[in-house]
C-alpha cells in the first residue's frame, strides 16, 4: 500500500489544498487522540529530566559568573519546553518529538510539508499559553474538529497525523 503522507523534502509536492479527509485516509487519523496524550506524557517526562539537568548547568553558569549571567539565563527557564519542541519537531527528519516518534506520529504544516524550527516553536508557545489560560480545557477542541486538531495546531497551521509505512 502506498503512503498517503507527502514527501517531506522541500522540493517535493505536498497536499494540494489541505490534509486528506479522514474519510478518504482513515489510517492517518485512527487512534490519534490517545496517541497524542501518551506522546505528551512521554515528552513531559523528558522535559522534566532535561529541565533538571539544565537547571544544574544554569546554576553552575550563574555561580561561576558571580551572578552576572543570571539576568540573561533566568528568562530562558519558561521557554525551555518550547525550545524542546522547536528542536525536536523542527530539527528532526521525523518532524516529531521523541514521544510522538514513539507513538508513530508526525507534525506537518497545512500543506503537508515538514515543520521548521519557528513553526514548531510557535506550536509549543500556543499550546502552553492556551492550556494555561483555560486550565487545559481548550484541548477539548480536538474532540470536535474533523482531523482532531487542537487550537494550537490551528493557530500554528499544523496537523498531526500518524506516520504510515
């Protein structure tokens, strides 16, 4: 069976106007919601582990600079999860975080191309801002959209689909 995912190379043609309809390509959307939740839990654990390591590095750098680097480095702490998303989604050939890769998901832009660093960063910023402002109730949007897109997917112009072989 041929893959319904477009090629992710920059020169390749992607989807014409929009991602395939779930009725035309159900394999791209089957089990998407539970996979996204599980992937997020894996990524949250990785972010915590990497965050602890980054905290020790940050404390060390601030200490050896006698506090001079504090004002420059401390503001990066809240951005750490978004930087993680940008690096793993935009910086990987799989266009997915490690949790997404584990559960067979990939993030593409609306035209079917691989997501870059900026779009991956925006997707994460929109996720953290909208979930913080609504106590995560905004994630219910995925239950009512045709392709199970969340509000941060819509705002960032992305779609999450299952990888096909």
